[in-house]
C-alpha cells in the first residue's frame, strides 16, 4: 500500500511539504511502515521545523501499535484537544503531570488520571517519552472506554502546547469521543 500527499503552505509562510507512506506486508501478521517527508525549499531555516515534525511521529506509531495489538478491526474515533501554555515546556510538563497524577509514571503501571473535577482516563502506561522537544505519557485505556491516549507537551513555532490525543475504539467510539473531547478541552483551558 502506498499513500502520498502534498500540503502547500501548511504553516504560515511554509514551503510545500510532501509525505509518502508505504506499508509493506511481511511474513505472518507483520508489516513495515515507512514514512518520508520532503520539504521543498533551499532555505536552511526550515530544517529545524521538519526535524521537529518528524520527531513527533514515533508516539503516534505507538498508538498504531496499540490499536493493531489490542483493538484491530474495531471502529475508531479520535480527537486532539490542544491548548497553548504560557510558560516553559518544563513548567507545562510539571503542571500536567501534577494535575493528572502522572509524575513518575513508568511503562506497565496502571494509572487513573482523573483530576479533581476533571475527565477520567484509566489504563496501563505503555510509554513515557521525555525529549528536548516533547514529553508524553501514552496509555492503553480501559476507561472511559477501550482505547489509547497520549498526554503531553511540545514546542512548535515558538509556543509551548499541551495536547491530549484521544483514541476510542468500538461500536460506541463516536459517542464516547463526543462526550469526552469537550470535557478535556474545558479542563485543559482551566489548566
């Protein structure tokens, strides 16, 4: 399977960007996914932006792995409530982890991130990522519905953002998302 697309002007004065995704079947139930981004410019100042975008993909490949390993074939619904944080990325990450009880989270642990008065996500920590550009905790969810969530912070275009990527699976995935996404948006604005 091969998929390619081109985005023009995807961020202000950005040059055209082409992305190619190739999925090749391997033996058994495995495959290889290859993604290539091409930015069409002779200016060096875009190297940092494309590098940041490419470094942002691995957590989403973990979400794909969770889906294929635990929820394959199920209906999916997703949203990514995001807010800008007035402060440093370190401060944003501390605030989010503290508010959700994720400080010290480690792969394999069970966590319930219900903040006081906030939305609930409960499940198993799949991954904790802390790099210079982004920080995130990925959960395989049991509540409020089967799914996955990635809670994190990242810098983009000189701003610090807090995002909660929600992925719900099953026949009622759309209904769960319609109920939960606005709760997360409101909670994040209050953070």
